[in-house]
C-alpha cells in the first residue's frame, strides 16, 4: 500500500470511494436524502477534479490491490467559520477536511498511513498545526484522531443536506512549532 498525491485521472474513482464512505461518518438516523444531496453537491467526480486542480487543496490517496482504498483532503488557509477561528488560533494552519477509508480496510494501517502523509504534507507546507471537524457521534473517528495527537478544542455545526450536524473541532499542534 502506498500514499500518493491524487491527480485528475483519479477523480472518478475518488468520487466512488467518497460516495461509499461518507455515509459511514454520519450519525445513525441521518436522512438518506440529505446524505445523497451532500454527496451530489460535494463529492462528485467533478468536485474532485476541482479539488485536485485547486492550489489551496491537497488530495492524497491510499492505493493497494490496484485500487484506491482511502483518501484525505487538506485545505490550507485560516478557518472561514468564525466559531472555528475562535478556537483554532495557531497560524499557518491546515484543515484536514476529509479522511475516508473503505470499510473493508479499517483497522489495518491504511488510515494511519494516510494520516502520517497528511501531517507530513501540512508540516512541509509550513503549517504549525492541523485542525478538523468530526461528528460528535463518530466515536471511532474521534478515537483514531486522538491516537494521532488531536485534542478537542471546541465545537461547530455542519450541514448535511437539510440536517444540522453537531461536530467537535479537534487540533493537532506540531511540537516545536513557532520556535
Ligand atoms: C475514521 C477512519 C479513517 C479511522 O480509520 P480506522 O482504520 O478505522 O482507525 P483505527 O482502527 O486505526 O482506529 C480506530 C480506533 O477506534 C476504536 N473504535 C472502533 N469502534 C469504536 C467505537 N464504536 N467507539 C470507540 N472507539 C472505537 C478502534 O478500536 C480503534 O482504537 P484502537 O486502535 O485503540 O483499538 C475510518 O474508520 C473511516 O474511514 N471511517 C468512515 C469515515 C469516517 O468516519 N471518516 C471520518 C470523518 S471525520
């Protein structure tokens, strides 16, 4: 298994992986129509082509068995949400915007390799910290992020279709940052 930067030719497959994995991050009881609306709006192949071509974003893919097993999307720049900006103070900072691994690949190191590459990419880009939002009911992801040095810094909300979801905001500060 390797982790590499995605390119435009990966957009279709990334869209399929995203559509399969996004529902796993939503709390039980989330509306199927709201999830489908979010996927159509944010996780289509067309959107991935935009993400990959955007110099403020980085898309990393984990590849094994000849296919994409998971992906990460990083955003550079200060948080746009004022509630996030009030608790995420370090600058420059990177957002870990998406972190998704196919269900058959959980617990086998794919996600850890993606996370290591994501943190390396953020640090190489000059960031002193990485932040993310995670659904308050997504205990597995919270535990995973905790293992990788993220701590809860605050809360925010996140729209999935017409549903308002409650997130934790988590922060990983690089040691020695700012010195
Ligand atoms: C989040 C994700 C990337 C983590 O990858 P992973 O391979 O599952 O992570 P790991 O197995 O290394 O770590 C998960 C930890 O949560 C634990 N865990 C599993 N289910 C849990 C639960 N219901 N409650 C609490 N902890 C749980 C696991 O035991 C493991 O901890 P351990 O290593 O101490 O035993 C992956 O699960 C995923 O893609 N999930 C679906 C999409 C998603 O939720 N993405 C995050 C959006 S913010």
